[in-house]
């Protein structure tokens, strides 16, 4: 086929010779064959038949894939194709225009060289060199980020230690609450049996205060809200009972200690008492024979010595509770004299705190349980 195409295209510097009958017959067969191929191609593709009849070359995508630079040349409408040129076309290469030597490569090797296609601009879409651009979402950019992660083991150990400490503190407070409330409840009994029954009630109340907060929290997390609400209601009632018992225990013991300290005999009290005794003796001696000027003077001295003894004993009573005196002075100093609490105010605050603190064991145990589970 290549030889035939070469034979049909004479050199430009030679004069044309007349064709032999065999050559004219072969050219006629080739023109008929080319028309049939143009008709088949027009029926099976989107290329118009008019374009194919103009003698333009159309290479389908399946025949020779082009992956290199492509230059599209659109012929001018005024240019005419030389009718005396007989194109030579291979079966697989389809149509070949004039002055074009078509060589079909091996089907196993795709054509990747520079190819110039002469085609109509409306027939084939022009595909320029396209460089695919990948969007930013396809390849995320990671900046230089330095992440500092605290050691998980260190955090876990710290939480475990804190949970153990809180558990120990909760159990200690619960033990103190059981002892204090049980002791005060037992002191209210008129007999030993009644006293021990009161002791059992006080101890059971403190055990309820210890166990209910943790159980109520677990019930709430499990979705059993009514049961958890009932548990907290029971805890509130029992906490009031335990608080009253703690107040009784604290107030009774503080009063006993204060009275014991106030009853102390100090040197000032001893001297005032001795002076009072001397004045009473002198008054009795002078007033034995009847009332007179000297008797009335001795009686006045006895009254003065009695007031001195009361002042000495009052100073001892004030010294019996130095914590209250110091707290009153501190509050007055911090408030610049605007607040002046009394000893009774501080005593009430102290009793409430001493009664309330042992009842917090259950809440501390709940916090310790949460810390232990989170670790």
C-alpha cells in the first residue's frame, strides 16, 4: 500500500505521464472503496458527510490515540482540493487527503509523536493541552503544629491518688458522724435500752448519708430519674436529723468545756476572795454591838471587795473561750469597725460548722467515685 501511494504521487520536477489502463482501473476501484468508507463513517460517527467528501482526514479516537501536542488547522473555504490526486488509504487508517502519506503503526504501540490533523473546526472538538489542577481539598496542607500532650499515666496516677485521699477523708468523716450522733442520741435515752436504740438510729442515719449520694448519682446516669429523686429526698430528711444530732453534741461539749474553764481558780480570784473574806470579818466585828458609823464603813468595804471578786471571775470567764474573743477582734478589724459580732454570734457559727462538716462524708465519697471512674 505504501508503494502504491508513492507511485501515485509523482515528483514535482517531473512531467506527468499518461496513466495506463491498469492504473486507471486501480484508481477507480480505490475511489469506489473510499466512497463506501466515507458513507460508513458518516453513518456511524458525528462527522458530516460533506466534510468527508471534501477530502479531509478524520482519524477516530480508536484508530490512533493522540496524547502529544495537537495543532488544529482549519482550511479556508476558498481552498480547493486537487481532484487529480488519488489518496491511498489503509483499511485501519480511514480517509487520507492529498499529499499525505498514511502509515498505520502497530496497534500495540500508540502514536505519541507530534501529529498535524487537517480537519474541520466544527467537526471535531479541539482539545488543548490541559494540565489537571488538584483542588486544595484533595491534598490538605498541614502547618507546623507542635502539640504538647500530657502524659496519660501521670494524669491517671494523680486522679487515683486524689480519689483514694477523698475516700479516706469521707470514711473518716463518716466515722466521726456515727460516733457523735450515736453518742448524743444515746444520751437522750431514759434507760440503757432506750439509749442504745437511739444510738442505732443515729448510726443508721449517718450510714444513709454516706451511701445515698453515690447511689443516687449512678441511678440518675442510668436513666432512673424517679428513683434518684426519691433517694435525694430521703437523703435530705436524714441529713436534717443528723444535723440536729451534731448540733446537740457540739453545743453540749462546748458548754461543758467553757464552764469548766470559767470555774478555774486564778491568783486574781484567790486574792479577791481573800480580801472579801477579810472585809466580811471586819464588818461582823464592828457591827456586833450595833450599827454605827464604823459598821457602815465596813459594810461599804465588803461591797467593794465583792465587786472586785466578780470582776476577777468575769475575766476568767472571758478567758475560757479565747477563740471567740480572737474571732470577734479579727472581724472587727477587717471590717474597719463596721461589723461587731458578739461572742454568741461566733458560738452559733461554730456549732453549725462542727455539726455540718461530719455530714459531708457522703458527698466526698461521691466525688471520689467519679474521680476514680474517670481515671
